[in-house]
C-alpha cells in the first residue's frame, strides 16, 4: 500500500464519493479459504449441498453461444416462474440475483433524508441498499433473534419509505407466520413499500406460507423477492425475481440493468423451475439434516450452546457459555470447514452454519462436541 492509499478517500484530491457512500461497509461474503489460503468446505454461504438440478445443468450447457445478448425481458423465464407460482408474468421482474432487486427497491422508492427500516440481525444487504441511495437505515429491535412486528411498526415515521423483512430471516433463520405479516402490512402507511424477501421460502414445510405473495397480489405497496441461489442451486448464475403490482414492477424495470440475467442463467432457471423433484429432495434433505444437527447440539448438554429456531437452510448457533464462537470457528476451520462468524452484525457470540451433507454436519457437530467435552 502506498501512503496515498492509506489516506481516507475524502483527503485525496481525486473524485470524492458521496458522503453516504463513505458510510457503507462492503458486504463480506462467506469464506471458502482459511487464513493461510487452504481451501475449506464451504458451509458459510447457504448454498445447496446437493448441487444443481441435472436438468438445469443440461439446459445451461445447451444454451445459445454467448456472443448474443440474452432476452432483456427474460420473457420465457418470467413465463415459467409465473406458471409455477400462479402469477401473471407481467407482475414479475428478474434480476442479477435478488440482491439487485433489493437494491433497486430501495433506490426506486427512497433517497436522501428518507428512512429505510429493517430488523436487527437482518440481511446485511438492506443496510447497503439503504445507504447507497442516501437513505437513513433504521434498525428495529429483534424479538429473540426474530422479526418483532410491533417494534418495526414503532420505528415508522413520516420519512419511512421502505421496510425490508427477510422471512425466513438471514442470519437467524427465524420466521413469522401469515398473521404477523398481515399485521405488519396493515400497520404501514400506503406510501411505504414493504419488501418481503423470501430467499429461503422454498425451505418452509409444505403448506407453510407467510402470505407475502397474497399481499403482493392484493396491494400496491408489497414486493416479494425470490432467488434461484438457494434451493435451486444456481447461486453462481446470479438470478432472482420479484413480484408485485405493475407500477412497482415498472419502477424496477426502468432502473435495472438492461440485460441483467445471462443467457445461460435464463436457460438454467427455466429448467430448474420445472424440476420439482430436485426442489423436493433438497427441502427434505435440509429438513432432516437441520433437525439432526439441532438435536446433536441439544444433546451436548448444558455448555451454553443453543440453536435459534430455523426454518431456513442454516442454523444460528449461540455460544453463551465458556466456549466462545471465535474459538469454535477456528476449530471448525482447522477441521477443514468454513462457517459464518458475524461480529460485524452484532453477533460475536454466534456462528451461522449452512446445512450441508450428513457427513459434513456430523463433522461440525463432532468438533463442537469435542470442544464442549474438553471444557466440561
Ligand atoms: N436475501 C437473503 C435473505 C439472503 O440471505 C440472500 C443471500 N445471502 C439474498 C437475499 C441474495 O441472494 P441472491 O442475490 O443470490 O439472490
């Protein structure tokens, strides 16, 4: 690093970033390597341990050569998503991951001086999305690591423009049901956009539904986002989608990248939507391994470890006794695994562990068991 690089951006003579951009801490992705560069098994980014649907992989390979631009409107993909979910494709917009759509939702409806609310221990992108359009992020208190509807509503002011709720929530895994979601929406003024981020919704037990899609159908101020990165196993292709009233979709279409979903990605996602068997297998695997892992932690007895109830493809383990999350993180890394430690998000006492294969979960539980036994 040269001395010039070490100076704060504002002290340099070149272009000056907007002050609200300087307040942003770049998103920290889940690690895949140890401090000395050795590759680790990645249980730090909530990816699908079963891989990708074979049909999606085949469609990706068969996609047209990439010298041509993709369909800018992702028409066939929106049609497939609409057919699968009972939604008019005109009410769907696709994005470069749901990350793009979350950012566009903030950018489209909030600006300098406005407020954007999310829950403490919410998804890190909400803070970035709010700040990058100059809005003020407002953090509502959680209720035992979950969304507290009353606390959220108590934060609403006349400057509130957007409320983000991940359901299930990341990094905690907590979930609120349809009655709470309906109450949250009913308590918001009509000019506030409620973004219900359902990145992990496909992991919910069959029949479980937070009612977000119904709210997005019935009201002009609800946007639901989904992703192909989790249960569909297409994180590397960066595809998400959002649904809501046509005026909301129109706003996102105006400000999104014109060719924001790749040719191969569109082809893969269309095939993935059609492979319900892969989705079911992934959900069943996750439910079984999550339950087994939670039971393994509980069986360790009274060592200060507990899991936050999760409806997603990861579990937040709290370290409230002698064994610290950081010590456990290092031991898990030494065993060859990356899990997520989030001190920057107010969780120095927790590890978020993605549900992997049975052997991977046994290995993680084995490390924790050894550590707690050693400390007992
Ligand atoms: N929302 C939540 C709650 C997430 O956890 C993630 C991924 N970590 C995303 C959105 C974004 O996913 P993607 O951009 O891959 O669709």
